[in-house]
């Protein structure tokens, strides 16, 4: 078993007949997990244009778990390599994966995604026991992780980004890893191969992009303006954003406000907390953060954080109505802060 860092995870898919025959993505950070899965599939497709990609969900394997092993051991019609992707949500599918691993396969790669697995999980233990299988754990990413990712992402494109500039980008997207990559890609297009980016470049480029729309939703919620929140979430839908992305951005912002609110409860002035925060808050966001700290109590923020946890869970369980669930939460949260006025 090899434990791989999220950065560069997709590189293990360059040769399915190489070092590893399978990989497990698991953990509580569904946004990171889904992003890594998508990147890995794209990386495989790019390196194996004649290869085959087969996907299984719980419903596909529930009636006939043996289909997984049959697919892993069958020869691809389209080329020498095959990628089999399994979204393993239930114990029955975990068992099917374990059974396939015990038998083995060749000229094929198995990618399994799961939720937050306990140490006692049989699926996790099976992957950990095999030297031919890899694991990446998708934990919530810290600011330091996101800054490291920013530098690595830009370096891979032949671009240099100053640390202050990277901090501005991370702050502008509210710590949202998926949105961060999107913004970095735009900045890379601006800089060009071999170019460099300063904080002044980031300040100029980042204005008016999708991050601003996400900021609009965040500000509407945490300043108690439900009508504006509805408009902001409608805009995000029109831009093609996913409800999970919006909820994660709100979750990250709420977590940051909670940390700041603790400092305010100890007697520090909101504007001083925002100004001296590290990593620094994007200067154009100082007034918004200060106003929210004055409006939102620590108790309210803790309550909203719990509601966010529930909302994130519900949108994953009910994908057909996830935007409606997200909108319902947004209205409720914004209304709760408005009542303090």
C-alpha cells in the first residue's frame, strides 16, 4: 500500500499496467475527492486515447456484485488498458471490491471512491494490506495546503507566483479548493508560459470573475440579506456552479468567521482582527468581514455551521433536489442573521 498526496494523484493513472493496479480515494472532503477523481479519469483518457473507461455505481452492482470482477478480468475491446471506476457507498459494494482484490487482475486499473472510512473498514484494510494498491485520503485542506497547491499548480505550467499573490487568490475564493484551481487557470492564461504573477496582477485580474459572484452569495448570507442571497445563488446556477461548491464556500467562510469571532469575544476590535489576520484577508474584503463580525454572534455562527454540515450531507444524499436544498438553507441562514438588526 502506498499513501499518495492529493497533489499529483492523477499521475498514477499514466500507466495502468505499471506500479499500481488500483487506488482508493476516501475521506470527508467530497469536493476534493470528486475533483481528484475527475482529474484522474481525464489523465487516463489523455494517456490512453484507445483505452476503455467503465463506471459502476452502487445500483449497477447491487444485483450482481460479480460483474466487477468480470469487468476487471475481461479484455478491453478498445485497447490494452482499461480503467474501472467504482463509487462504493454501501457495504455490499465494499464486499464486491474486496472480493475482486483477493482474486486480482492485469492490464486494468481499479479506482474506488468512498466516504470517510473508519480504521476498522474492511475495504480500507484490504487496500492498506496490498503493495499493489494506492490510497489518497481527502481531508479538509488547510490554508497552507492550498498555498502549496497554488505554487505547485503554477510551477507545473512554468509560471512563478509570488506568495503574497497566492495568498490573495486563496483568500478571494474563500478557501474553496475547486474554485481555487479555476482561478489559477485563468491567472495562468494571463501570465503565459514562463511568466510570473505578483499581488498587483492578481488584484487586477480577479475583479469581476466568478469568485466575485461567490463573494456576493457569502456577503448576502452573512450580512442578513435573504433577497440578495437568492439572487446570488441564481447567478451561480446560471454560471454552471454546483450547489456543493456554494455550500463548501459558505462552510469555509463560516469556519473563518468563527475563529475571528472567538478573538472578538476576547475583547479585540473586529477591524483589528481582520486587518491582522494571517494569511492576510484580501484588502478589498476587509469591510465585508468587519461588518459580518459586528453582525454575527459566535453562537449564531456555530449554529449556522451545524446547519451547513447537515445541508452538505443532504445535497449529497438527494442530488435531484440539491439546488433547492441549498437555496432553502441560504434563505434560512441569511434570515437568522437579519433578525439581530
